[in-house]
């Protein structure tokens, strides 16, 4: 497979990636950031998978069931055919809670004839770090480690267990099921029970999609992206993951391989903004509560990222026994970026808090908690906004005065003032307005390059950066301002390549970037639309949509030459930018 032609299924506790041929090549259980039980994605030989082995005369097609996160893979040789419906159960129970077990159900539906296949069941627990022993028990197939860290997995089915374990040919004469569970089941499993879970899960996802705000254009793309963002949310804490994977390289054979199974405050807050706009305020509230629970009161130790349960220590380590995706090492777990200082985090947090006050009801207690956080953030910004940092792209070399970081410090003060006005807390506003004006003037004078005729990546630099395109979105500058128009045009000239964007082109820790950053392409297209170049923007947008995989999913990066997807997958950042851009096209239509 030369592209990330995978579908994602999940239940807001964990997720699995299923290849275009129906192989489960990545899954961590019981939750998103647990050790993998299948990791063929990161090592074709040692990683482990669950797949159906068929003869070459079968054609394979794949699609999502309409407006759900349930994946259908159909195998058909003209005479014999069967369908595999993959999902992780998620539905509401009578007491109002959600049933979201660490299970994968593969409902096998006979379509015609007597199709034959064998099951390749090869779990490799704990990131394939230990030998796995598989035995057939009366009720299930049991796989467990016997050295290293103990772990286990259970497989239930109405197919013959010996045929599964020994990869014997199976002739399908009726519907069947496979159920992979992290836990031993206390109730007997059956085809009827699995089918009921399928129907309930389908109903849940269709109901969720139906509540999503509708737009006149690009509605299917918006819904698919919204479903992807939802499946990357962790229900227990309210956190939103950057992606479901680790160590998928930005460029094949290089070392830009990171673990993205964490919650970046910046990414997740943007996701919540979009999800709220789409008519799902509960997700916004849950994330805001995650923020409140995670950030220490009256303490400046705010990290740029956290574990999905609020963990602060995300120490990075290497899985040297794995070859990596298409031999791209290293394979990392954890992410050293958690210790970085990024001043943009304060503006991002304040933007989310501000939206909470504007769009949703808050209790008095909740308002008091948020006001405490706001006052704490303004103190931090006042003390540190003039300092250099690592910037939005988490450069691991020297600190700089990045424009985006300064912009978000301005956003922090601007939104704090607006919340203060809402609450009638006028005492600190005079000082806050003075600081806001000071930061604005600093950016206006020091980030602008007369020579380049654009706002640049950092103070005193001539390098351009796609993140400056967000200056209009955050309200720092109007789309009609000559400086913004000039910045968009200069950025296009320097960073755009056939409609795809570099984040930046200056060398970083690992040399010059060699792939397009997907979210930046959406930012650029959105900016073109806002400055009145809507026809060109729509052309680029349609072209970019064609670079998704066969299911409409995007990763972090796109190769400039081949247009293959690269980087961690599916990428929440990419899909939220797709939604925002599509929505803004609809708004442009309404205003014209």
C-alpha cells in the first residue's frame, strides 16, 4: 500500500485503522494511548493484524455506511460475495450512559454464493515487544504475553476456532461474526447480540450526524470530517486527540516521526470551536471541563499538550524493535514537545473560554473557575509575552520571537477584556487594554517586512510562514486590509506549490521540509476566499479534496510530487480546517 488508504472506526474510547483490503493494521486497547494489540502499520512483519485471506479473483470495495463511523468492506468474485461490517460499539443505554467497550466487532454478511476465505488472526500485544501465546478455550480464543509486561486479548466468534487459529479455509454459508475484546465477556456472545450492537451503533452515529448543522455546499465532506473529529474525542475526560497514530513519517525514510495520541490544547480547542459551530455544544463543554480540570489554578505551569487523561509527563521513548512505517524509523511513544514553551497556548485557551461565555450557559461556580483561569493567564502573558519561544511548529532548536506566538498573546488579552466586559469586572480592564495595545503595536512594527511586503515568521526575518494567514481569523486584521492581502499574496508566491502549501521553507531542526502540511493548504485557500479570490480558492479546494484517501480522510501531510498522504492519521487539525474552509465558502455564497 503506497498510501494511507485506511478507514478509522472507534467509539470515543479507542480506535482502529482498517486497510482498504479489510485488514486491521492498527489498534490500541483498552484506550487510544494504550499499547497496540495490532501494529502492522508500523512493522509489516512483526506488528500483527487481523485480516481475511482471499484468492486473487475477488475484487474489494470499501465505504462508510451513510453518515456513520461504521466501515463496510465487500469481497466479490462475481459468483461469491460477502461483506464485512466493522465497528466499535457505541450507543446510549437506558440509564443515559454510553456503552463503549474496548471491542471491535466484525459482522460478516453473506451476500451470495459460498465465498471462501481464511482468517489471519495475529495479535501482537504491547507494541509487539513480547512473544504472544494463543490458545483455544471453550468460549474464546485467548492470546497473552508470557514475558515482559503481561497483557491479553480475547476473540469470540461463531466460526470454528481451530479454523481461525490454523488459518484453515472457511466456507461461508450464512452470516457470522468476529469479536475482539480486551476483556473477557461475562455474558455469552452470539450473532444476534452482535447484530443488535451494530444496529444500535448505526443509529447512534446517524442521529449524531443528523444533528450536525447543514450547509448548501460540501455537506458530505463536512459531515465526514465532523465524524472523524468526533471519533478522535476521548469521552472519559473530554480530551481531543491530534491523531489516532504514532510515528507515521512526514516524509518516507526520514525521522520526523511523532506520537500524536495526545491532546494538544491548541489543536483540540480549534476542534471544539468547529464542533460547536456544527451544533454539538456538549463536546465543547466537555473539552472546557478538561481544560479546567487540567490547568493548575493560579499557576503558570500550563503545558502545550497533555495525555488524554490529563497526564503531564509524556516522556518520549523509542521502540527500536519495530521497523517503522515503510522502514521509517524511529518509532516513538510519548512526545518530548510536552516540555516546550509555546506562548500561543494562552491565546488559544482564552479563545475557548471566551466562546464558552458567548455561546453557552455557565453556572456561577463555573464562571468563577474560568475567571480565575483568565486572571492567571493574563498575568502570565504580561510577564512572558516579550520572551521568545518554540512557536506553533514546535521547533526543537533555538527560541525565536514568532509572529504567531505574539499574535496569540494579543488574542489572550483581547478575549480576556471581552469576558471581563461580559461579567462586568471592569477593575482590571484598563491595564489589560493598555497591554493589548502594546502587543498589537509590537507585532505591527516588528513582524512586518517592508522588503517582503508581508508579516513574516518571526521578528527580523524574511521567512514566510503559513500561520500568519490566521491573523485575520483571530481578528487582528481585516481581510480588506492591504497588509493582509499582501501577506496572502506573498505567502502564495513563496510557499504555494500547485495549490499545496509548505508550513515554511526555511530550514528547521531536520533541514528544509519536503512535504505539504495539509492544514496550511486549507488556511491558504480560506484566505484566498476572504480576500475575494473565491474562484481560485474553490479550484484549489476541489483539487485538495481529491487528494484525500478513498474514504475522504486526510493525514497531516501530502507529498508534493505523488500526492500520497503522509504523517499521522487521520489528523484532527486537517479535518477541522477542511470544515472551516467549507463553511466559509457557504457564507461567501450567502453574502453574494
